[in-house]
């Protein structure tokens, strides 16, 4: 007979302590090596510091250029970005509204080129692009449409009033200043842009900064002009020179930098010999104490990490224990009900056909609860092994939700819970039907389980900017803002739920989030309008008239649980 031996916990901890001691020896060897290699270390430190100063100078040029543009571009974009739209259907001002406020924004190197400005408005609601001012070629308009869409969705931030970028290169290059108009809820409504000559992001912007603003710290510059310490070149997105401060000689310390508000531009700074001579002396440390203390601190930090790792292992073990206990508790109740009513039927203790049908209904409902719990546990196992496979297809959300709610009503009635649905919508999502059903089951289960008896659970569907949403809200205590990210973690339960007698193992919402992510969607929780919690699933939308392709499915029992 084979015997199985479990490795003692103390042996694992002893191995960890041995590893920590070995690491201490390694750190001592590193200290000895650093003492022997001090000179080379000083030189490497000086080179890194000089490279950082070059990066600092390049970044300062762009940052201070952005500061110089701030007043004029903020005023130029004020008609469209100073306030948010009250509703998504608000009438937007035409693009030529920018002409009255942008006279001093982004002047061209040649004043005659300022008359060839164009003004654009890209409406995200219908994708229309309105233009005013100097006409733009159709091909350029399409390039600008794509670029503005990408910038507004991935670069621009809601707290910005403007941003600038250089679009294209060579003869087709254009300088753009743009701003995004948002709704009160933070959704981008439209992007407005001023299109002008490429030279507007060249000498008129960077020459004054180079002449009047410090690009290196005052203690190092010591009153010397920037040109004597650093040479700067501004490059466009393809590496062509847009502007340079002065001709520079070879330098071993060259660095690039970019800032988000001046998209498409890169500043390249090269330190001159005078700057290298001034900075290198200050970059070499006079004492090895800092390095030694850093290494000792690293050792202490590693020891802390080891302790935290042991503590994490204990927490995981406790989580596993709690999970087993919770699952056992959830399994016990439906199994007891099934056994009770099965014995009642087996022994013929029913007095009428109505009682026989009621007992059978209880067995079916409790069996569905067990199936639902088993499906959640199996999905957690598959998620850990990356074995979940889904087949998304167009699914009308209203029909799927309504069918599930009808099957759910008897279980909800057991806790005196009423279920109401919002007015129907035509939302169609690309989702795996079985996965969608599992997600909705988990949300309904949460709403019924953690809400008060006699509550009303509400559910509905909606369109949302290329996505389809389905939501479920209850009248319970809600989810505190600090815990709204953690409720999606496996085995996590809110404190007042964990300390109550209410069954639960903390994997339902984890399954919802995982299945949503596997279908390119997302899920979140927010406060319901009438109090309580609203859980929302957002999935990619499909065309309203899309129909799922027929495919063979294995017959499966209906999976509804409490």
C-alpha cells in the first residue's frame, strides 16, 4: 500500500531561512566587490547623471514650450472645452467658433501663412466631420479624422483644455491644436481642432523658450545661457528636424524626451563640453556610505519581503479553508432539501398530487442551485488553468434577460423578492449565450442573497457607445467605494457579509468579471439610483438585426440557482 507523506511546514520555512542566509552572503560579497571597484562605479554614476541631465533638458524644453502655449490655446479652446455638455444630445457649436478666439494661438513662422487656417469639428455621436476656414484636401481630412479620433480616445485627458500635435511630415505636415468636449458624465462628445502650418510648432514656440528659460538646474547653469551648455533639436514623428537651437558638435550624452500635450514631437538634447565639465565633478560621490546603507536597506527589505511572503502563504491557506467551509455550507442546504423531499416521495408520504408536484419542484430548484454552484467552482478551476473556451454570437439582451428572470422568479419568491425589468431595448451583444447566462445568474443570485427580504430587484439593458449593457440592482446596503475593486477578486466577501450567517463563497462576481473579460467586455459596480448596489456588465455590441449562426449544442440541464 502506497503511503503519502506531506512535507512539514517547518521544513519549508527552514528552506526559506537558508535561502535568506545565502542571500546575505551574496550581499556581503557585493559589498566587498563594490569597495574594490569604487573608481569604476563613480565613473558609471557620473555618466548616468549626465545622461539624466540631458533627458532633463530635453523634457524641460517641451514642458516650458507647453507652458508658453497654455494661455493662448486655453483661450482659443474656451468656447468648446470650458464647459461640459449637459446632455449627449446637446447642439454643438460650429467649428468656425474657434476663429474668433484663436488669432494669437500657434502663429506661423511666416505671418502670411496664418491666413490658411482650417477649423474642424469631429462629432463622435454620428462620426461627422465639419470644417471651416481654408479648405483641406479630402485625403488629408480623412487622415486628420483618424488621428483626432485616436488622440481623443487614447491621449487626451478630461482635465486638459487643449493639446497640440504635428500631423504628417514634409509638405503635407500640419500643426494642430485640439480640445475635446465632454458630457457631464465624462464621455467624449466631440473634438475641435485648429489646423495651421507646420512651422507653428517650430521656431515661434521653441526659440523663445531656448532664449529665456533655463533648461538645466540653476545651481549647474550658474547664469550661463542655454546655448553654451546644451544643444537641442526638435524632431517630428518620423525623425525629421523641425527646429534646432544651434549646430552642435559630437557629444556622448544625448537624450530624447516627449510630453503628452505636444504629441508627435520629440526633443533631443546634447550636453556641450562646458556642461559636462561642470556637472561631472558634482556627480561623483565623495563617500561610499550611501551605497553601503542602500545595500543594507536592500537586505532589510528582502527580509521584510520574506516575512510578507510567509504571511501571504498563511492568508492563502486561510482563504482555501474558508472557501472549503463556505462551499460545504452552500452544498449542505440544497442537498438536505433534496434528500428530505426525495425521501418523502420515496416513502409515499404525500397526500395529493399537488404535494407530489411541489416536492418535485423543490428537488428541481435545489438541483439547479447545486448546478449553479458547481458551474462557478468549475469556472474558477478553468480560469486558473486558462482553459475557458467561449464562442461569442449575437444575443438579444432583452430576450436573454427576460427568459432568465422568468425562470428565476420562483427562487426569488422564496425570499419575498420581486423582480422588475426596465423598459425593453434593442441592445444586442456579441456574447457566448451560456457564459452570459452564468453571469446574469450570478448577479441575480447576489441581488437576492444579499438584499433584504421583501425588496425589489430591478434589471435592464441598454446601448452605450458601441457597447451593450445589462444591469441588475438591489435595495441592499450597497458596496462601499473602497471595496468596489476588491469585490471582483476570488474568495473576497464584504465584512458584514462574511460575519453574517448568509451563505456565500466569494466566487460569483469573480466569475462574472472573468467571463466578461474573455468576451472583450468589462463589469463594474456602482451605487443604484434608489440606494443599494447596481452591477453592470458591458459587452461589445452586435448589429440589432444580427442573428446567431445555427450550431449544434449538447443538451444541457437548465442552470438556475439561488
